[in-house]
C-alpha cells in the first residue's frame, strides 16, 4: 500500500475499542475481553484501494464488504447517475489496524467523524461484538439502555434523561458484555445525535449546538447535544454496570401517564432480539442468542408505554430513572 501524509486524527476510545495513530507511544493496560482491540491507523491512497462492486448494496451512505486487503468500508455520496466514493476505511483481518484513504483536502473533520461515528459500528460487527440498537445514559445505579426502532423516540427520551440528570454515555449503539459476574456496557460518545426536526419538536434551538458534519444538507445534518458536565468518572475505556434496559413501545397519540412494565425473561428476550445487530463474524448466531438469553434473565428489562406529548417527557424520564434505580437496590 502506498503511504501518504499522516492522517490528522487524535486518539479516541469508544465502545471498548481504541483508535490511535501509528507510532503513538501511549499504551493501555490489558482488559479481559476479546472485543477490545488496540487499533492503529495508517494512511493509504484511495487509488490503491479497489472500488467495491456495484452488487454491494448501499446502506444509508456507506457500504462494507470483504476485500483482499481486509474488511473495507466505503463512504459514499449520492451524485447524479449513482454514488461516488468519498473515502474508504479498511480493517485488517487481525482486527488491529485501520487503513484510511486520502480524501478531499478539507475533509479531515468529516473523515474523523466517519471513523468514530459510522465506521466503528461496522468494525464492532466485524469483530463479533454484541450490539443493540439504542442509546445509553448514566442513571443513579449504572447505565440505562433505551432500545427502539428508528423514529421511536430514543433521542427525545435521551434528551429528557439528560435534562433529568442522566448524562449520555453512547448514542445509537449499546455494547453489553458479561464480565466479572455481571453485565456491563461500554461508553461510546458522551453525546446525543439528534436530527433537526427532533430539536424543533422539543423547542431546542439548532444553532445552539454543533453539527456532526462539516458540510451536509439540512435533511442529513445531525446535531451533537452534550450534558453540562461530562461524567468524568466514566472514561470511554471503562465499563459501566448495566442497571436496566427500556424497550420503547409506539408512542400513543392520546394523553396517558407513562408506565413501565417489567418483563419476564422469555418476554424480555423476545423484546430485545429485534434490536440486536448481527455481525458478519465473531460468535455464531446460536452463541449470540445464548448471550441475549443470559442478558434477558439477569438484567431488568422493561417496556415503556407513554404518550406522544412533549410535556410528558420530563415525567417519563423521572419514571425511568426512579424505577431502574430502585430495581438494582
């Protein structure tokens, strides 16, 4: 692979993974979990990477497939006549190195965003990490995971939890791991990524928060909401006890009080399986289902029913934090 100028990135730890530039002198203490890897970065000219065939489907604006160089993630953009590749990330077969392609001159910001917010999910899946589609907040007795389909209201509830004193730990990805006799989750990015219409609905000024992308259409842009004080006691490299999981039911159009219903293990298993992200490698599907069955029997899992009214969000957040806090005492 042809070497180019060093990739202008900073070291980051998220979801139990470490990304650091080649040649970094910092070392990390070993942690007993197979999914935790020290991944180094090295640059490679995009011309030296083969384009993925057109048969690889485009999911949102990125696609991934196995190539002779490793697991390749192409970041694509829609242009007249099809899609155009902006840059690529290749994960080596041993899971310890990322090769990042060159991109347009002013694209360092977006390239790093792709690495830490988008490609990392494909990397985790490729390494076989267990993943659930949801947000993670820091409650009174540990991490509170909120699972739900796209548009179910995860971001709105995460913002309400943040306002109630539960800062965000991770957005859109929850990585539960059984270690030391209990279940834990790994922090990702201590922020909530919300779309513009969500902020408008909640009466939040878009201009008060930084954007995720340097250049994006308004309908594609996301905004990064953070708590007033980041939980310094929870670094990204540390695991957090998983206090409970909340599965969102569809919001009701009519006014109603928010309610939480504790699920028995069998019902809890059925509730969380649809929100699992199944990887292309790592443990088998049977092993993953066994992991989720253990999770469903050992961690409190609740169904949340609530109205669609904005004015009820604060009461819903208080109910979630109060109930899950009591459940672990």
